[in-house]
C-alpha cells in the first residue's frame, strides 16, 4: 500500500522525488504478466492503456480503451472494446529483436510515477549473439492534450558496435477477449508518417491513429527505408558508450469527437510539438491537478 499526503502547492513540490508516489518492479515474473499489465496502466480521462511492453510478449493482454467506444457482442450485450494498439516498437540489435523472453535480462526495473503519470522501464539486455545494450523506455498519455500519446526509447551500447534497426507500427485489429470488433478501412504511410483508419463492426464507430518516429540527430546521421508501408523503419549505427534517443508520437481521434477523425489525426500529428514539449505540458497539467487537490492515501507500506 502507499502513504501519501498532499495538501498544498508547497507540499506538492516536496513530493517530486517521493518514492511513495511510485509503483516499482525490480524483477520480471512472466506468471504475473497480466496482473502487472493492469497495475501499470496509464490514463488521462479520454483513454487508458494497459502496461504491456512496447515490443510485445507472448500471451500478453495489451489494451487501449477509449471512452465511449463500444460494439455489439453476439448473444450478449454491447461491450466496451479494445481499440487498435499504438504501442508496437521493435528494436533490433544486429538483426535480433529485443524481447523480454529472448536473450538474457541482466538488470530490470519498471516504474509507474503516479504523480506525473509516466511509466518507465530500464533493462540491461544481452542478445542471443552476446551483444549487450541498455534500454530505457518511457511513455505517457498526455493530460494536457488528451489525443496525444508518446513513447521515448533510449538505447545505450555497452559492448556492441554496428547497426540498430527500429520499427514502429500499429496493431490494427486487436481482439477483446477473443472477439473481433474492428474492420480496417485504410492504412498507409510516407517516409515520415503512418496512419490507420478503422471502424467497429456493428456500432460503426470510426477510429484513426497517426504516428511518427523521430530519431535524435536524424537529419545528419540516420537513414530510413520507405516502401509505402504501415510501418516506419529506421536504421543507425551505434558504438560502445553511445546513447541514441528515439520518440514515437501518436495522435488518435474517433468519430465521437469529429466527423473526420482521419484528417484531424493527421493534422494534429503534423503539428505535434517535440516529445520534450509534450512531456513538459503533460507534467504541468498534473502539477495543476495536485495543486488543486487535497489527497491523503494511507496504508501499510509493507503490504504494497
């Protein structure tokens, strides 16, 4: 359990680094996968995202639930549905994809900062071929601009020199407890942006997502491949001691907010500020929440 006391703005500033605001996992247990996906959920009032991994995991229950997106179920009733998954981000080291169930996990920490609404994960990973890298993942669903979602991944080479490949995409037709609810109407991309436009099978609610992948210093040192794909693929070289940062920024709209969700999602993505700016406005929005709130959460810390 947690012990938190926030009564005014001064106290809010004091808990900036208070560990009682954080849910921390230092050992990954596959048997607790689904439970921890729930524990590490993020939300902003418009949507919620389960704490599944960006790279995926066998038998995971990834989920993005958007307020008001329902569909019919045969013989039963209308149910809220799992929306297309915006998380997929694959990191390949010398052609081998990073996964928690591949290679060797040398160090691991996952943390949910409840005060700032940020989920992070730090892993030191040795690939099956013996290359060692450190990966820092960070994600948030913006409280300031609720249609923006963002992931940052920082890749640090420990002993590897060579190519890193990054692939960003969407899972267009996820299941909801084994039931299909989505039809893809259109998907595609350019060398800078990918998009997805679909609708629920029965209620015919439309949903559109657009995403871009921004790599640090890309214009000077990075290359990308483009074949009019629904994925963004970029490659770069890395050497021991070097860190490369990349950001996946996503915009999402449904026909419940606008009659042209595909157009608005693309416009929003093109106009999206940097990851750092989105994060700063997100943190400022949470700061205002805590300044205006009087929150006391008490319990036995040993039971948390």
